[in-house]
C-alpha cells in the first residue's frame, strides 16, 4: 500500500478579506491542499509564517504598511523552505523583477483562472518557477531591452559547461523535468546541478538564477529561447 501524501499547506496573506475567503474556499475543494492560516498584513503574515511553517505562501504585493516585497524578504529568514508566490493585480514589469530578485518563487496575477492557480501552487510546492504567462515576455523585454549592455560575467565563470546549460534552461523558465528532457539527463541529475548553480552564485531560488542569467547575457547566446 502506498503511503498517503501530506497535503500542501498554504498561508494566505492579503489585506482583502473577501479575496482571502475566495482563495480559501477554492483550495478547500481540493484534498491536496490545506489552508493553515491567513493574515491581513505583512507583520501578521510574518508571525503566521514563523508559527505555521507552510509549504506555500500566497502573498499580496501591495498592502498597507509593510509592502509585499519587504514581507517576502523577512519571511525568507524564518521560513526558508516556503515557496512564496506574489499574487497581485500589478502587471508592471518592474514590480515583477523586484519581487523575483527578492526571492519570490513566482509572480501571478489575480485575474488568472482557478485551474491555473491550482496548477501553479502545485508546481511551486515541487520547486518549480511560476510566472504568469502575460508577464514572462515583459520580464525578458525589461532585462534584455533598453540597449543596456550585459553585466560582467561575475560568478558565471565559476560554472561548468553543463551548469551553464542548466542556468540557460532556467532563464527560459523550464522545469526540472523539461530540463532533463532538453539535456537528456536524469531529473535527479538536474536537481543536483541546480543546487550547485545556486550555491556557486550565492542565490536562494531558481527564479533568482533565471533573472541572473538574463541579466548576465554573456552565455554565448545560451539563454535565448529556442526557435
């Protein structure tokens, strides 16, 4: 008999009570999720995260008092294992970039459909990057556009050729399973390479690695999306 899988624990942090209630009701219809708590602001959200140690935190970007990004940064100190997803109405590319650089594992818009949100939470809990499709193009355009020169290689020269392949795939938003297919290696091998990349570049998440790779566009074109 297979062992039962523990449900994915979720913490909701948003200043709109009605919105939190809607998300809670949605997730409660799925046995794979359990909403362990709610908070209406960043300060309370940090306290709840410390107490509950959830698997996933859905965090509003714009809240009264402490901002979502400030909340995110403090949450990571006491709840480092949590996958923190910014759930917001903001479609501003700069907000997206700031959130990802701060360590968010995802950036979703509040107008997404419910099935997309469910899949995104599931993927985030398994360690994948989740960025709203409408925002992906804006992120790449912001980081690659404006005629700005690529930043120096910095830590990229510490990476092996295979690790550079890995970070190039991360820059395209690929999951571990997709990277394994692309590079024809085992998924477990990909996980090891990703961990090595994060350690060498002193990063905390694969999303930060993706942003880093796009900003340091000197991987001989490796970070460009395939045709």
